[in-house]
């Protein structure tokens, strides 16, 4: 049986939601972060060479990386609507947002996180110099790309209710982590009604509600640390 090794406040919520959406049989093993460092415990890190979330095991198989796990799980459910098949009218839209989650949105967020860490953890006066330099990086690189991507999200969600089209797909599931991380940072700030409606829509889904209950957290809160 598939086992999801679930780290609190992490990307593994995606897999938890996926399994609930499929009605899959699985075992859930939860891990808490270190209360001082916020990092994953050693027994979790030992599961994967990178020590990152999420991780699943299936017999002798140990598999990491969110989208790799999603594809692996969905291979066992070829008739699922969560991955539109070739020729489906929503196929291209689903593929774009499924890969944009990791390739574009999280990449931009990762750069922003590194800049912030360097600014806040570097001693003065170097930190003051970095702040001035990184301000230009945000102005010329990070913010324009993030704004453009969010603009496309708002536009697409104005034509269909989910990132994957008319129905929930794995595109929505893989985007849940960076979207909540962005919302927690005030990125949307009430300016994107279609994105706001998407949050309301997924939070009303029985599979999402079930995943949150099994996550046993009072609210969705994601961190980039593993």
C-alpha cells in the first residue's frame, strides 16, 4: 500500500489532497517539524536523498518530488478526471498550470525567499548594501514576472473555474502550496476576485476538507523550509 510521509506545513499537503480526491487507499504517517529550526526531523530526511517533502513509499519504492509523485499516483487511476487525457479540450490548460506551479511560480518565490534570507541574516553594514541591490533585483526581475504570472491566473480563472479547466485537476492540486504561500504573504491583497473565488471554491470541496482534517491543522499555512 502507498504510504504518504506527511510533513506538517509542507508541500506534502498536495499529495494528501490528491489521495483524498481520488478516494485512494493509503497509509498516512505524519511528522512534526523541529520546534526550534522548523526543519524536518532526521527520520523524515532519511527517507529521501534530498530530505525534502513530499515523500511516498510503495513497497520498496521511495519517491520524492511533488509532480513526480502526482504522476505516479495518477498512473494507477487512468480514468481519473484529475489528469485530462490527450485530446481533451482542457489538456493544454491543465499541462501549462501543472508545470507552471513548479517551473514558474515556485521558482520566483524561491528567488524572493533567498533574497529575504540574505538580507535578514547578513550583518550590518553588508545587509544594507544587499538590501539596495536586492531591491533592484525585485524591481527588474522578481516583481514583473510574478505580476505577469498572477495576471494570467486571474485571466484564466475568469474563463473557467479551475486552473485545469471546468473541473478540479492535478494542476489545482500542485498549485495549492505556492498559492497559499503567496496569499499568506499578502501577494493577492484583495485585488484578484477570480483568484479569491478559486480559494473559496477549493476550500468547499469535500476532498480538500477531508485533507485539512487529516492534516490536523487549524489553518493552511505553508513554509518553504524542508
